[in-house]
């Protein structure tokens, strides 16, 4: 289907090159977990079809908002990564606002999305732990509309795109999380 091809294209054209720029030795233990989280979040937020939210508050395929952008560029865990990757991606100086950083700069938006995940203390979840991926997504993106059932579907799909033909049993996100509306 066209959507699945879009996810594979996003993985190969955006996410892999970004991770190689962020961390030149990206082919290591954490690489598949980084790929999976960025694939899932991009697919979950925008389905890699639209970069801008209609209200203009979130930009890029990962729908980074101004607060997240500001946090990424100043957080002690990510500031150095952002400063190092900026010249490699053709970003001469610090963008003044999130829109300047992400509009038509897909690799930059992907790098910022990966950096945003680094602001969470926990390591990235293993490939089968959709439930822990959901928790990290909620901590870093702070989404307004929670859809845990859709998260499980997107996680399974992204995992199948990342490892075609490989059966990996996932630990799903509970359908209704206490205190949340599913």
C-alpha cells in the first residue's frame, strides 16, 4: 500500500541518514530502537504525509512544537548534539524559532525529534516493548489526544517495516490507561 511505502521511504531517506549524521557510529546496539521510535512517532503524528498542523503550532513530520524545540536546544543532554549536527545538515546558526528549524528541513526535524527522546532519562525501549515506547512518547511529546490502541497498531506496522518477515511478539500498551481517555 502507499502508506507502507511512505513509512519505508521515511526510514531510508530521512531517519537512517539523520542517525548517521547525529552519531557516525550509528550501527550499534541502540540503532534499531532509535529507528523504530522515530518511525512510530512520525507515523503516529503525521503518517509522514503532512508536516504542518493546521493551527500552525506544530511543524515537521514529528510535529515538534515550540516548547519542545526550545527544550531540545537548551537541555543539557541534547544541546551538544544539536550544536554538532547543525553544520552537518547545513544549518549555519541557531534558528530563532521552531518553524525556521523544521519547515522544509526534514533531516533537521528528524534530528530534533531524536534529541527530544534523549531528554527522557530511560533508555529507548527494546523492539518488543510498545508499552514502554508509549510511555516515552507521552513523556517527551506530551500529546493532547491520547490514542494508545492506535500506538500498538503503528508500532507493529513500523516493526514489520524495519524487520520484514521477522516475527516479534510485542508487549502492547494497555487500551485504557488509568487516568487517561483511550
